[in-house]
């Protein structure tokens, strides 16, 4: 009975160890960390695209600014010429006046375009700020996830070490035959080498056990195996 209880406990340890080694609890964490890495990568790509767009827009704004200054200077020159014109023909004056009007229109157009580009720059800067915030919060979440992952891994390692110790403790209490039988059977059934008798059947393979064998098991003199599957049969509730 004592030996039966011990190998039953040994099996419980083997089952817990198996579950821990599967590391099921870590899988969702790994998935989440990968998703976060992807999101960070995408956000950083977006950020560098924005840097380029901003540089382009700023170059465009500087160019328009120079253009407006140049055209204003040119228009001023033409206006001076128009006001100071003496002795020119009416035709010449009209043509000069027309060119001044045209230049002023062009200046207004360029100024409007310049304002549009400035607006675009403001929008890009706002977007850039937003993306930076997103990257910051994603990185924070990622780092916390990594910390949590490492913590869980070390908890698993600690528990595995505990299980190993417990296993050794139990093995020390087993008589050599029982240990040999268990170790041998465990090779075939790593997680359920031991079965109970449930209403005359083996809890491992669910095949009924001959009554002679049930009797021998209940006597408890030596451990018996199931004739059908080969698991060790024990008689404990
Ligand atoms: Zn069986």
C-alpha cells in the first residue's frame, strides 16, 4: 500500500513535469511579444517615412520662400520702372503694367502654395509626435512583456528543480524492485505508468482485469502489471 501510494505520487510529479516542460503558459506570451515587435517595426518604418516627408516639405517651403522673395523683388523693379516711366509709348506702359499684374498673380499663387506646404509641415509634425508616442508605449509594453516572460521562465525552472528533488525523495523510499518496475514501465508510459483498479477494470486501458489478478493486487504482496497494457496496477482509492 505504501509503495503503491509512492509510485502514484511519483506519477503525479511526472505529469506536472510534463505539463511544465510543454511551456503552454509561455506560448501566448511569445505570440504577444512577436506581435509587439512587428508593431514596433511598422511604427518605426512609418516614423522614418515621416522624417523623409518632412524633409521634402521643408525643402519645398524653403524653395517657395526664395521664389516669393525673388518675384517680389522683380515685381518691385517693374513697378518702379512703371511709375518712373517717362516718355515711353502708351503701348509700352500698358505692356509693363500687364506684366506687373501677372507677376503679382504669380506671387499670390506662390504664397498660397507656401501656406499649403506650411500646413502640410504642421500636419506631418503632429503625426510624427503621435507615432513617437505609439512607439514609446509599444516599447514599454514589450519590455514589461519580456520581464514577465523571464519571470515565468524562472518560476518554471524553480518548480522543475523542486519536482526533481521530490522525485529523488520518493525514489529513496521505494524498494529496489518497485523502483526498477516503475522506471521500466515509465519508459513506455511516461505520464501514466500507474493505473488504478476501477470497477474491476484497468484505469489505463479500460479493459477488465481477471478476478485472480484483482485478488493478488488486493493482497498487496507484490506489484502487478495489467495483462493487457502492462501498466502497474494499484489498489488505492
Ligand atoms: Zn491496462
